[in-house]
C-alpha cells in the first residue's frame, strides 16, 4: 500500500472512495506492478494462467489458476471466488479493451477507460 500511495502521490486527506481505488488498481497495482495481467488484457500475450497468477498475487481473495489463495494461511486469507469466475472476468476485461481500441481509443486511453471515471 505504501508503494502505491507514493507512486500515485496520494495525500493523507484524500478520500478512499471508489474512484481512488480504481485509480490505484488501474494505474499502479495492475498498470505498473502486475504487467503480465496488463499485457494479457491488452492482447500482448496469451498467458491467462500468468494473468490470473498476477491478480492472485495482488489480492488474497482471488484464486490462483489451480484454486486457492496465493496468500492462504496468512491472517485467514482465502480465495473467495472460483478460478472459472476469475478467468471469465479477466477475459471480459480483455474483450472490453479490444472494443475500446476498435472504437479508436489509444492503448493508454482504452486502459484507463476500463475503470469507471478514469477516462
């Protein structure tokens, strides 16, 4: 969290609301830190397992490709959804990105447009 706050220059008084959470996710956690996932969504690789692993490594509630949390056994962490649901969500985001690119958006604008209120 400290790294994300520093990278995005988030101030102590900034409201931790939905838009800020989307910015943290899109601009840093996935946008910079978890590049395999970002590149999968952008169609730059075909590594769905790697994309899911990236997401699972960032969020304890997301399962690894084989199931189970990457953070299981730490503070009660557990995967709270299925691998199939996670993969479907990743692929839906990839499909949305393709549509945004086809509509004429640049890669950067399409990437931000995947999160409500960022583009």
